[in-house]
């Protein structure tokens, strides 16, 4: 978390030449800084995070004169104990700009950062030295990773900007919380990527040694950004023996899966579609009803001829063989396959028929699909509705989730307008908020079609046949992927999800320690309440970065405090962060506390039963929107505050 502090006179500037040539100032990394963004007198960067977490910082250089040979040096970040955060975990990039000639379609101006045509900040470029024209603003991005074993507490360092007109320095302060995020990831994330275009942009031959070296950088980047589902091609080559059975070479498949497993980016394997739409006369793709299973190409061992086998002969045997191989390798529980992308209500019958075919021949393969309708029943194992459909048909999807079906969501060129999405001309918080929706609606994964679907020149053309940024969220760098502001915000949203989950886990432990009297406590309720303070619905959410920072700090502090004595859990009716109307407002308070503790509600003593439970009420109003519960035991005290939105 980054907090911006007002100008402090104690901040010293080291100017060797022209002090008036440029100014440095800090900004929240959720704010997109444009070339004409004016200087703000904010001179201290503070970053806050847990162990095993990445966090960003941002500052800007605003020029009065043209600056040449502009570069940045970051000092060591040193803990108050003397421990130094390893330098490899602290990095910086200049923020680059991409031109947009038009904005995201069907979106009101109020949802856009500014109108196109304009240059928008996005790529975190590789250049180590640049020129900045006079009267321009250039943002600089900081990326910090805190290892899980790093000591908690304050770290201090400096960012120095060197230019042709002198040097200036900003202080960096890092606060590390006394807890760490888990190594295990609890959301499934797939962004489809094109391995061929990686070879093209890096000028290497597919599957060469050089290609695998480049691909390793992409796999590492995926893992660092918590992408843990990998698109995987079907095995090849496939040959048909004289007796008609198939002989499948799994060497390439095994190498691919092992490669991404080694990179820690393969919690799930995602095979491509096995069917396609046949467009009917008088219908477009959307309304056509027929899905047809694919033929597969095999080589005849006797003749060397390549032939195409119909589904009943080829695909059926391949799926059966693949299912067996996945079982042998221990990969069957994490393997998924697509039938055909985005099936509509018109294709529902033929889709379910194709899915039944797959289940018959590969019973261990989960079927996953980005879907444009409801009604798949048990034919579909992983339902991935578009975000707007999830909102509009939520009751049906939620009913299916409650049967044990995995429920994810996806975004693409839709939805637009007030919905969160990752478009370049949207506020960056809209990208981060996507993964708060995963927590709020208990969605197990996220899918997007575009990790790297680059145009011929992604730095000049972001693919404006679609909303800007839909095609890709990373750029081709010199020796591997180039990150973007949106990709970093995505990772931070995924880390936010882990905060919610960690608080719920700690609540579960405290419930157990408090005994059966705590059974009425929902272990997810407090995480839900904090989430609701920022995200009220699919289209209603806070867009002010500082509000999100405040909520995340509350979340962190509750993770820290919940296990401290006296143990105390509280449930309010209605839950905290609910909108309530004055007239008057009575909040019911129920809780459980460590035995022997005393409790006050709004300063008034509450009776604590022998099992530690207590109950009471609190009146709130416009000028007093919080309920405060206090517990005391053996000189130790704890205060819980629950906020309500009073209208």
C-alpha cells in the first residue's frame, strides 16, 4: 500500500546544477500520470506490504527545461535493525506511453480518463536513460518484492534522479507487516497467450534452444503475476498403426507441462477446443445452432501419408489415450479442456452433446468454457460467464455454484461502461477491482483471452478494432516480457484476494480457540465487510485510490490483531459497511470473547455469559456511524470498530 504524505521541509534536495530545471513528486501507483499532469507537492513515498508480496510505488519528474540523460538510482532499502532488502527485489522503470486514436466504445466520458486521441501511460519500458522535453511530466515506476523471511518494520532508502541539469532525491519508506502471504495461490487465473508470436517478436525459431530461453522469461513473469493456468496444445505427433490404433508421442506435451510446472505457473492445464461452429445459411455465428467435433490429423505408419480422421475414430481415441496418460503422470486432477468458445443459447443442445462425448472418452478431463448463456447443467464442469452476464443472470449461476460446480468469470472486449475491466483508457483501479469481485461473489477463477495478442507494433497500435488494451496486457521487451501498469495492478488485486482469505483463515482459528460459543460467527464475514466498503456490486465501487488503500490497511491491521489477546469476534446485524437510513438506526451486536474478559459496547458494559458470548445493541447516526466494541482481560485490551454508511 502506498500512502502520500504532504510536503515535509526536512526533505533535502541535492542539486548540483540547476535547481529550477525539474521537480520530483510522489503519486499513488493507481493514478495514471499523463505528460501534462501538473506537479503536486508530495515529497515522500511510503509503501506498505506483507512478506512474500510485491508492491508498487510511483513518482514523477516534472520539467521546466529539457532534460537529457535522465536516469534513476535506487539506494538499498535498510531495515531499522540493519538488515538490507536484497537489491534484486527493488527495481524501477520509466513509464511509457501508447497512442490511442479512439476510446473504449459505448462508454460515457465519466468512465474514461480522458478523450482520445491522446497518449496514455501503460508500458513499463526497458530504457535506462531518456530525454524529457521542457514542461512535461514523466512518471517513474518502482517495484518492490519483500521475501517472506524479511523482518517486519520500517525500511528506508532513496530514489535519486540524475539529469543533464543536476540531481534530486526522494525518500522511500517501506513498512513490512508482521505476516506473509502464502506460497500457494487460491485463485485460478488464465490469460491466453500465443507462443508463436513470442518467437516472432524475439526473432527466434520456434522450439529452438533460444526460444525456450525466451519462453522461460515469460513463464517466470506469469508466475510472478500469479497466472497459474497454462494453455497447453494437444500431444503430437500422432500416428496410426497397421491395426488402426493410435500411437501418440507425449514428449512435447510432457516437456511443456513440466516446463511451466518448474516455473510455478501450472496449477491447471488448459487444452484447446475440440469442436467448432458450423455457420448456417441465413444465420450469423451467434445464432447458428450446430457445433461439430473436430477431425484430427494423423500419419499412417505404413504409408507415411497424413490423413484426417473423423471424431468417432480419431478424437475419441486421442481423448481416451490422453486421459490415461494424464492419470499416469498424476495430472488428471488439474487438466481441463474446451469444447467451443462462447457458446450461445442457440448452441446449447449441440454443446451438451459434444461435452457428453468428451466426458465419455476422457472422464477425468474437466470441461471449462467462457459462456454466453445458462443451462449447461452437469455437462460443464467449470462455468466461466462474462462479467456482465454474471450480474444479469446471477441467480442461475449462483444456484449452479452451490451444486459444487466451479464458477469463474471472464472479461474481454466486454463489458464496458461502468463495469471494471482492464482497458487502457479506464482508471487503473478498475483492473485491480476485478479480483475483489472474486472474493465478493466467491468466484474461483478469472479468464481473459489476451496476454500477448500483439499487433505488428504494439507500442504504436494497441489494436483499436477492440477496446484499447483488450488484446494484451504485456509488451515484448528486449529479452522477455515488458510489464505494464495494468499487469502490475492485476497482480496487486490478486494479492488483495489473498489478504481477504488470510483474514478468514485466521478467523477460523480464533473460532476454534474460543470454542462452541463462536459457532454463530461466519469466518468470512469480516473479509466480506471490508470488501463491501470498496465494492458494493458489479458496477458500484470506489474509484478513489486512497479509499482502497485505507481499506487494505484496515484488512492488514485486522490480520495482525485478530490472534492477539483478548480473543474477540463480533457479528453485527446488519453487517458492517451496509448502507442504513437514519430514522433511528439500531444495530444488533453479538459476539464471543475469551473467558474472563469484560466487554463494552459503545462504552456501556455488556453481560458476558459463561461460554464467552454476549449481546447488545448500538444506536448510530450521521455524526456517529461507527459501533465500537471493547474487551479487556488481565491488563490487555482490544477494540473493534464497525463502520456503517449512514444515509
